[in-house]
């Protein structure tokens, strides 16, 4: 044990660190603090430019009421859930079997497939946007859930991650299952999928955070003040078409759309951090 | 050779082994088929197509398209809007990358150097990573509002006249960079925290015996060299994340004022999906893809050799 070991610091010795972290943390939380504060303030108080965080009169009902009455914010949140869930289901359904085959089965073309996976890792999701838009426009599926979900159904990164995960799994498990007469499909569903939960959870968190927050593709795939807006699009619609400079209502909309993921994060902090950093490669 | 992976009992009986092997290959293709199909349709063909479109004058709704060679790329070089956009993106990467990496490392060291409040502070700084950036951007729009925003109100309290953060072409990229750092620093901090935990404790004890006493020299002799691989990884992904800046520009400035905050992806978006100049937009996409690939290769080829410890 070194004398400088962090574990034997007294509270007094630790105080400068705690004070510094608190000050920095407070600066970091400022956008959230102001967002909530302004969402509770009436318009005239917002424009008075005061530095006080606590509203003199609470305008909770007015601001949040305006959001609820002028835009279908519940619908936007539901769209976010449908799109994120749809994407995740396809990603897992495609990537889990493929990752297993690349990790544990011998077949001709395996190295070539894996080379394509590595190549795919280099391509950001923004790159295929133009041809996908043209193809979707010509087949008339723009402004549908399918248009929002389809381009993200394949995650090369998920294939890569599950391959790495399955390679670490003992071969005996699979051989034993084959000895018992299980076919490859049953092996995937009964042995592989149940064992892949840790990796699948990590990936699920990463995927949902990425697509809940995505603006780029929804902005392209959905146009007009559609019923199909995701939360990110919803905030933009509300701002450009309804709220304008009504910061109170705008902050209320921002708060409502930010809360679901932030709340989930606060409830399962460690899993979120593991999931996002484990899969952070793709970013 | 491929029989090696088969269990001994099967390998002994050659015909049975052969059958199993063929069955295995069939199963493998069936298991990968959906992924291969989606990969080809949603990624491979569109990426090849975007490169091809970049060499045409294709516009959505136009009756025909023409092969124009490098004309789009030549136009890019002449286009003041694109040059500004490229320069702004480079500026954004050049500011947010070092600040969010050094900042993330300092936060990680600060959190790691004590036991109190670790989980709490980690959560606080990580919060932006899981927050809806469009929503948080509107909160920043209020905070940086020139007249009613609390940032300038605080500066007024100190007797300073604050700038029109997002509204002036002199300060808009700096303001976006501040938001970019806020967005990325927690992610880097968490990666460094993982890297710090992996450093064996006895190395610090050994350094102490060798006369390394101050925290400063302890950092430079032990911590920093051992963080090499982590830092390299953080460097690459931070640069690529910064390169992809889009949400905050689309939400806050739409490239304005007067194109002062145009960035690559936003210019690509407006050219392609507002003006429907697909060929030109595709050329911008190719430039963007090129930059990402160069950064990726830089990591694996050049830097990797210097910071790897076997």
C-alpha cells in the first residue's frame, strides 16, 4: 500500500477534490437546470432576463399544457418507441445468427464475409443516405415507419460485437448440443441466444440511445408536419411552427422528450455506461 | 484442415464428418443470409451508388443524368460555401477533440483520486451522452441568448458585454464547439476511467520505491504511458464523432449566420435534400467518407505502432 493510496483519505483531505468536482458538475448541469426552470416560468418572467432560477409564478400548466395541446407529443414519444424497438428487433435478428456463424461455424466464404464486416465498420450511417432516399422516394415508402426503420436494420457493428462475444464461448457447449441431436437453428435459439444476453443488453442500450437521439435520418425520411415525427423531429417542428420564441413552452417540450432516456439512465446507470462504452467503437 | 474443429467422434467417421461439414456450411449460409441481404441492400449498394452518383449531375426529378467525371469535385473546390463548410468542420474537430480528451482525462483522474461520490459524479458528467441533443440544443439556445440568456446576464453582472454567441459569425463556431465539448467530454471520461482501473496498483508502489514521489511525476512516469492504447482509441473516435457534427447545427443555426456555421454533413443535407442536387451532395458525402476512412487508417497504421505494449 502506498501512502498516496486514495482509500485512506480523510474527508478534510478529500474536500478540495469534492468542491472542484461539485463546481464542475454544477456547470455541466446548467443546461438541465435552466431547461427545467424556464419550462416552469411564464413568458414575461423569461423575457425579464433575471438570473433567478425559481419562478415567481409557476406556469407549469400553461407551458406544458401548450405543448400537449398544440403538438401530439405523446404520439412523437410513441413513434420514438416504435422506431427504436423496430430497429432493435431487426438488428438482433440479423446480427445474432450471423455473429454466431462467423464465430463458430466452418464454411467457405467466412473470411470474405468477415472482411465485408470490417469494411462496413468504416462506413458512417450518413453515407448511404442519398441512394436510400432516392430508392425510397421511387418506391413510395418515404413517410412511413418502414422508411425510418429499414436503413438501420443492419448493424455491422452488432455482427462484429456478437462474433467477438461468441468466440469467447466454449466450443464444448455447442458440441454437446450437436451430440444431443439439436439442429443449428435450435442451437441458435436454445443455446446461443440465451447465453448472449449480456452482449445483447449492452448493444440494445447503445442502439436505443443512438436512434432515440438521431436527427439526421428522420429529417430526411419524414417530411411535413407528419404524424410520424420522432422525438427529435417533434422538438424541431414545435419550435419552427408553434413555439418560436416562447421559451417556456419550448423548454417544456425539450424536458418531456429528454426525460425518458435520462430517467432510464439514472435507474440503470452502470448498465448504460457499460453498454455505451463497450459499443462505443461505432459512436 | 477444416475437420480440426469437429469433435473427435465425428472426425473418425469420414463420410459422416463430410455430411456434417456440408450441413454446417449450409446452416452457416442460412444463418448469415438475412444479414447479408440487409447489408447488401442497405449499406453496400447504397455506398457504391453514392460514389457513382458523385460523378454525375443527377438531380432529383430531372429526366436524365449525365456522367460528368470530376466536375462535382472541381466545383466543390471553387465553391466558397463548401470551402467554408470544410474549414468550419476542421475547426470544430480541432477545438473539440483536444479539449474533450484532456478534459475527459482530467475529470477521470479527479474522480479516480478519491472514493467519495464516484458514481454520482460519473453520472453527472455522462448525462449529456444519453440526452436528446436536439432538446439540449434548445436549452443552450436559451442560455446563449444575447439579451435574456443567463450566460450574458452573468457576464453583465461582472461588467462584461457578452457576445451574440450563436448570432454572430465571429463567435458561432466557438459556441458550437463549447456545446460539442459538453456533449463529448463525459464519454471520454468514462473510457479513461476504464483505462485507469486497468493499471496495476503495484506499478505505483514500484515507482514510489524508485523515487517517483509527486503526483505530477507519477502521472507522467506511470499513468500516461499505460493509458497509451486508451488515449489512441479515444482520439480516433472523438475525431470521428466531431467530424459528424450535425444535430446542433441543424437545430441552432441552420448553417448561419451567413454560412458561418456550415459544416460538412449539414451542407451535404441542404444540397441533397433541400436543393435536390444529388450529384453535388454525393460528392460532399464522398469527401466526408474519405475523411472518416483516413482517420480510421491513421489509427491502425501509424499511431498504433507507437503506443502498443504487448
